[in-house]
């Protein structure tokens, strides 16, 4: 499921249940069987593709300059942050696919692909805070 590099992602990544209590730092990395929140799911997908993103919450991700960098135009596998306003605190995190965002949210309950219009139609996700490109690769 999913275009671009995400088309090669094993099916198990697309069947992860949403679990708000399983966020980066609260759940072991490499274990999505018990579910994940948006950040943990996105970071584990990036790990599959060889990227390392520390156990950042969204505001920490936004200010990070070591594992990620700010970009204006997203490319496949870039992290996209959405929120009700321009604040990175509590922002929802997904992955750009090339024409949509792959993300895990409570509303759907498992990973989904949404267009920019899909996010814009939901007040709590209406604002795209910005885009971060993962740059730190595993050895």
C-alpha cells in the first residue's frame, strides 16, 4: 500500500493499531505489535529505510538539527507535521509519499494515506506546521 518508497513497506507496517500510550520513549523501538502513536509509527517506518530519528516528541523533532533538517518542499519519506495552529507542540506527524501523507491517527485506527485536503478538512490537523527531512542514517 502506498506510493513511492512506501510501496515496498511490508504489510505489517500498514496494520499497526493506533495506541496513544505507545509514543517515542514510552514504548520499545522495533516493536509495533502493541500499536503506536503517529510519531513512533513514522520513526519505525524511517528505521526500516535506514534512518535514525531519536525518541523525539513533535516539538523536539521540530527543533532538532542533528537527525533532521527543515525543508520547504517535501520529498518522499520527509516528516510532515500538522496541528490546529502553527505550534509544533502536540503536532501530528506523518510521512510524505510524493502526493499524500502516510500517517497513523486515532480517527482511522491504523495507518492511512491522506491528501493535503484531507488534513485541511479537519480542524485539529488543518495547519501544516512544516516539513523535516531525516538525515541521520544507521550504520
